[in-house]
């Protein structure tokens, strides 16, 4: 129902996105998107580029007088740093590009130079081989996590649509390096979500709901910075007030947990995705894992409920009405201040890996990216379920579904 494309290079002129499928009549302003982009921009462990870029979004099409038109929505964020990279990232052909193997570092520093020393853990070498390049710069620019700025923008649009049916999404940091947020594996439901929803305002640097753990995480990042090293960690994203019945069990590619996992795994530096208490559950008996079903009396929207949510809101690929809980595991960034050993792709001689300006730890600012991808998948599933060419029709169909399931 929804689809989007992004375009742009990290140090190119701009990052661009087009989203198709948002119904007409949805209220939308630039500020709705900018709020999420500002969250992505901040946080502890960020690199020097944060001081260059303003990350100001422009809506180019698909919106008129604050309302979506039902046509594709085009967004752009200009890269301020492009002013320093005009020759390196020139669209037009250049007369020459300096080769590192024949010119030592520092010579002709303002001139574009071929990069030949790939970083372990990055797309540098595999991308170069795949596309037949002789300059890693061609890989770096598109493989960069700068691309996620447009995912966040797209996610903000999807979040607006989900709010029409009461769905909210928030995230928080639960681990950086070896420092973990420890909490009992029980259902905290709305209480936890309210804490997580407020965490950005309470702790914009780390975004951890525990003040003591947050300070320890910040110290861990500072230690890594001094050691010229990098850190990974874990972000938990929660979608609250999600209706029963999104997704499907009838085909593998319609299972919502699979769709969420694919979307979250596609985020830069993510190497694992967990739904609910998936990892812990593998160590337990079934009687300790599955969420027992209870029924409430009265005219509540949903008469069935659980006292636990170990399944993370999904059973058989379908939402069950509890909060959707996803965790993403970020590996440390591959650009190190003390670089690892590598091989020059031209001379085949041992060398040190490239040092490219980057973050020390992406985890505190990565949560909003996970939120964006969860919002995109849930908005797509909601449109699949409730349809509608206008936001009014979408909401009307949802209200009809609410009345239907209230009879269970």
C-alpha cells in the first residue's frame, strides 16, 4: 500500500525521498517532519558533522495548504557540507583524480583523490568488488547512514497517519557497550510506554529511562571517544495502542513480524532484531513463555487481554492488541580513530583502514530511525487492513472495524 525511495549521497547536494500511498486529506506541516529530524540530529556519541548540518526538510510536492493530496510526497534535505565537497562530488566529469598510491596523504588535499584502503566491517570492499569501482568513495557516499535522514522523514509522515487511529511509537536506549538497563521481564504496558514516550525530553543525550544507568552509558561513550574507539548497543522501540489484526498468518511475506524484522535489519549497523522477549524465551519452558489469555467484562474495545507481553504484541505474524516491542542490536561503527589493518586494493600491500569522519556511538540517536521503520511498516499494514483514498475514509473504516471486534 505504501512505498518509498530515497536518493542522494552523503556529501552530495541533498538527500531526497518520495513516498507514495498516503491518503488525501491528512494534516501535514513541515514541523511534523522536522521534530523527528531534530531528534536524529542530537544525542551523545555523535561526530563532527552535526555542527555543520542543519537538517532542514522541505516538502516539494503532495501537500497543499497543510493537507496531503493523495499524490506522491517528495521531500528534500540539503547537505550543507556539500559546499566543502563540490569538486569531490561533482556531477560533471573531472580532468583527473589523484590516486593515493602515487600521491602521499596531504598532497593536493583539496583535489579529489581515489580511496583505496577499505574499512573492515563496512560496505567498502564488497561494494567496490560488486560494482567494479576503483575508488571506494563511490561506495562510501551511498552506503553512509546519512541516508537514514530520509527514512526518519518518511517515518514522520507515517506516524501522522497512524495517529489518526491512535497508534503511538516511541523508543529508548537499553544498552550501550556492556552497560545495560535491567528490568524484570514482565508486562509493564502503558506505564512503560509513558516513560519511554517522555525519555527524549528527560534525557536527550542518552535517552535511557533510568538516570543512573544513563550516566554510566554516557561515561562509556566518553571512554570510547578518548580511546579513539567505537561502541554499539541496543534500542527498544514500542508501538502502543496497535489494533488487533494487522498482518496475516496466511503467507510468509505477509507476516508482520517478518516485515518488521526486514525493515529494522535494513538500518545501518543493525546486526540483529528481537521481537518481544524472543532471546530470553529460548531458554525457558513453554509454560513460562506464552502470554495467557484473559477476558474483561463490559463494553471495552477489546474484551481479550494479557497480563504479560512476552510475545511482543505479535502472534503468528498478526498483531494481538498488546504493545509491539522490537529491539535492534547495533554493532560498533566501523570507522576507528585507531584504524584496523587493511589492504590497499591497488597495490595489495598492507595498510591501515580509512578514517572517515563518523560517530563514536550511534545508539542514542538511532532510536528515531527504528521508530521510523516501525511506523512505515505499521502504516502500510493499517492501510492494507482499513484502506481508504482519504484520511476520513481510512478513519471511518477503522471505526467500523472497532465496532465489529467489540462484539467478540
